[in-house]
C-alpha cells in the first residue's frame, strides 16, 4: 500500500483533534521529553490516522536547516561509488535527511561547480571526494565552518575528517601476494595521481617491491585515470615492451582491469598463464569476468555509512556550538581491505 502525504491537514488540526495546544503537538513531533505519555500516544495516533507529515520546507526555514546533505563523487559509472552512495543515503534517511548527489567526472571545474551548487541549495553539510587541485575550496569551506567529511580521497592538510581505506597498506598487501606467488617482474597501472588514493596505491606498490629487493623499471609504472580506457592503454603499453613484458600487473582499480583484460585479449595473451592481474575494490562484476579477478576488497557500503554518520555529528555540533569549528574532535575513520583471491593470478 502506498501512503500519500496529507497536505490538507495541518498541525493546528492535529492539536484540535487531540484537544491539546499546537506547541504540544510540535513537542511530540520533535520527540521532546516534556510531554505526558498518554498525551503523546493520543497525538501520535491522530498523526498516524491522518498520515500527517511536517512541512519540511517550513520547518527548515524556522530552524535554518534544509534537512539535506550533499554527496559529491567523481564517477557514478564506476561501480565502486553506487554502493558507497547507498551507504550515505541509507544513513541519511534513517535521520530524516535527503541526499543530493552530484557527479563530477573527475573534472576539477565540475568539482567546483558541484560544491557551489550545494551551497546555493543551502544544504546542511557535504560529503565529498575531491582532487588535490581543489584543496583551496576545502580551506574556504573550513573558514566558513561548513560541515564537510572527505570520502575515499583526502587532503591531509585539511582540518576536516576523512573516511577512507588504508590504500598504501592495501596496495602493499596486493603486491606482496604477487611476490609470494613467485612473480618478480611486477608492473603497476596507476590511478589518478592528483588524488591521494592514486598516490598511496602507487606508494604501496613501490614499498612492497623495494622491501623484497625488486627493482622497478620506470616503464613498469603506467599512469591512468581510474577508468576503463586508461587501463586498456596502460596494459597495451606494457605488452609492447617485448622482452620486458611483466609477469604480473597490479591495476589501481577493478574498472581499469576491464580495459587491461581487453588489451590482453587483443594480443591473445592468456590470464594468468601469460600475465597475471590483480585489481582493487572488489566491485560486483569482478567475480563474473573471465577469468574472475583477484582483487582487494573495500568495505564500500561502510565507507558511505561512516562518512554520513560523521557528517551528522558535525551538523549537530554546529547547531550546539555555533562559534566552534564543526569538525573539532572528530577523527578520521580508516578501514582495512581484504584480499579476494580468484583465477587471474
């Protein structure tokens, strides 16, 4: 059964039917403690009977809140982000906040426009995945005390908390797995190095090889953009190294692995017999491609959920302590990843 919001009945009508004051109904709606339980139950029953819902716009104007939060992500076509967004939305809905999503396509200008759009909508806070080129925007948000949580990609100099996976350790573990399997000639197709995520995964790759005394030739590091096309180009470049073709490749994310697989298929190279591949993220398709992809699993839903939880705390802090920075005392949340071993290695 679908319940349609009753726009005809007002809070005054509810008060009249319950034989109480409008302020009493308001206290019940806002779950205030100073209401007799019998009265509270009577008001709630009337609200349910007439399917009354508060006018969020009017409520927002009165409280100077919009009960909405912004979510700025770089690529909605990357299967990693919809699950993250689901975590944000579920958490927001549980607290009666709607989520406004903006996709930036990894474009610096679109990041700027998305944040400007969110602020014009007077959202109560923003969860964002930002490139390092736009760090000045983050500092400006800090100066204006806008509640913000960084998600997945972080700018370490910022005062804002970040919810992210330990990408350096994750990449280190991925490459260590390859080394333990006996691979020595290991290449890397990096993600966008204007992001902290891309930089840390590259750093973890290099650390694992250096600790095992394995030299990394310059041509073994290919530069990408966290998308399928750059995975294809990077793998094609590695395959064309003739006698220096790597035995295995750590690819910065699973979406790029699709392109890497295609490049191997064009050259009739078998995975993993001719070249092994390990990805990152464990998105849904990774277990269905041929061969199924070995990858590092991120807790995608929890990344979104934890980011939203922190943002709601910051929004509440700002309401309670208007002259204090809304992120004070809120720490980063770092999640570990886990290896999912399949047939590509």
